[in-house]
């Protein structure tokens, strides 16, 4: 299938891009990696009059970890691909969850072209990146001819595939805070086939002091309309890591009570709810068994699969993660 007729613009500066958005934002679309937009155009689910290709725009391709230890931030420019973020040792050290979740984004070929900021702007509730931005307390910076503003995830996401961005605004970068020492992170999801959207997915940040749990936050994929965050700190704070099996049941029940998934041809609402609870329970137990290497300071992150994982062990480019 082919997209409907449209005009393609290839600006080379942010200012030129903002001019185009000011003139054509209501009927135009921004193209970065195109891994979400192009299929939509080809199926004619969207028919913009203009396509603004930002892949040659200078100054939005930076990926850096800046700031002093303990207050570092990961700044991801609008044209930075998933693959660059996934493979950055500095990113993994500062915020392991980001790299862990990225390994579940479709296939390597998609991650080589798709952009992290583009995924956030797309605001798909089945996408991993909007959830990670919300769970880690991240934010985006958006510019237009009217000025610049900063939005956190709660302000940005207002519905499925819907954000609070104005038609003339461009997200120039996404900012993910570094996670504090003592945080253990994990992500897991289940899909019918490798590369498919998840039936359910859970991201988790577990805060630990010695052998005691001090906090727990969960984010979700494919089971909430926007990236809602469940804070279970009050429910699990003070629990010992050795009591993980008992506490995991509480975590699973809380997750099932919190989410309100929809059903479709792939899975019923009840199945998605049940699956999210199972993933959360297993992920919690895995993080409690960890020696802490899944937190900051270990470039490997928490990507190692334990016996409770719903997916098999992965290599760098393995496509059997969702089996």
C-alpha cells in the first residue's frame, strides 16, 4: 500500500523545522525514524498534507549523560535511535532500566531506525519508552516559535496515542534521570511472537537498603491507556529480601487491582490482568534475589534472565525474547 499524496520537507536546522510546523503543523507530521509513522501512512490511517523529515536537522542527535554522580541525567536528542541508547555503556550505568526495556522494542532492524523520542511522542500504550519515561521520573523539552517548555510524563500523556503537545511543537529531547544507588531495576513482557506488541509488560524499580526493601514502583505496557505508575512503597517497605515469595503475592494482587486493561482479539482483559500480575510477581522475586548488580554502577544492568523470567536468555540480537 502507498500513502496518500503529500509534500516532503527536509529542514536542516531546528529553526527551519519550527517555521514549517508553524505553517503546516495542523496538517503535517514529523518524520524521525518512521517505524511507527510510515506503516500508519501506508495503511492510510493518517493522511497528512506535509511530512517534515527531521533526520538531517543539526543539534538534535546528541546522546549524553551529564551532571555529577547522584544527580546525572541522560539527555536523548530527537533523532537518536533506540540502538544508540541501548548500546551506550554510560546510559546503562546511569539508568539500567532504559536499556533493559529497549531490548524488548521490536527487532534490531527497527531499533536501528526508530527513535526513542519518536516513540515517546507517538504515545502508544503498547510502547515501552513512554512507560520508562514515566517510571523513572523523566521529562521532555518541546520547542515552538512561541517558546520552549518542559513537560513530565504525566503532563505529556493524556490518552492512547494522544499527548498535550501543540501542533506546532517539536520535542527536541527526552531527559531520563539517573537512578540512585541501591535501586534494582527490571523489565519483562510477554508477546505471542517475537517483535509483536506485548500482551502485558511490567517495568520495576526496587529500592533496597541492605537486606530491607525501602521502596517499589511499577510501570506497565499494554494494560493501561497512559503510562500510570503504581507506587507500592508503603505496602512493601520494611520487608526483608528473604521474604520475597510472600511479598510477591501482595505485589501481584496490587498490580491486578490497579490496572484496567482492555480486551481484543489477542487476549481478553482478564487474561491481560492475570498476566501482568504474574510478570510483576516473578520480576519482584528476581530483583530480590539479585545481589544488587542490577542497580547503578554495573554496565550489564538486570538483563540476565532468572528462572522466573517469562522469556528465554538473550544474546545481543536474539529475536526469541518473546517466545
